[in-house]
C-alpha cells in the first residue's frame, strides 16, 4: 500500500508567487532558490527541479525576471535570477489576489463552523 504524501498540491500560480517574493528579497541562482524555499517552508514545500526551472523560464519569457552570470558558493558559474519592474508589479497584483482568496477561505470556514 502506498504511503500518503504529507505534501499538498499548490494552487495555480503559487510557485511563481513564491519565486517572485523570494527573488525580490535577494537575487539567487536556481538551486539556491530551491533550497531557500525548502528551508523557509520548514521542508513542507518541496518544489522539484522539474517544476522550478520551467517556471523560471516562463517567468523570464514573461519579462518578470532577468538573469546575469554569477558564481555559486562553490565558485562555479551560475545564472542569477532577479525580479524586473514588471515582475514587481505582477507580484503586487498576485499578492492582492491571494489575500482576497484567503479572506474568502477564512470567511467560509468561519461561517461553516457556526
């Protein structure tokens, strides 16, 4: 029998939102970003490379991110991802949308508990 995973699926756009928010804090390369998200979520969120790197590429194409070459902690060449002005604007819009969504969840759960 297969053990049920502790991890939950994310809502659409959640990966992009977390990437933008994290990179607006500090530009990072892909692996560092994956480790940051894992650590900051206390290992609850595991964003696999098969999801992270395609999301980064979509966001580059959308103009929300840009890259520059840098060096990793092990002195290896890496692409450093940074949020653009368009990415910052998109992040603001998405955060407002998520806040409304969670307010709706909270309202439904509060009323359902009565």
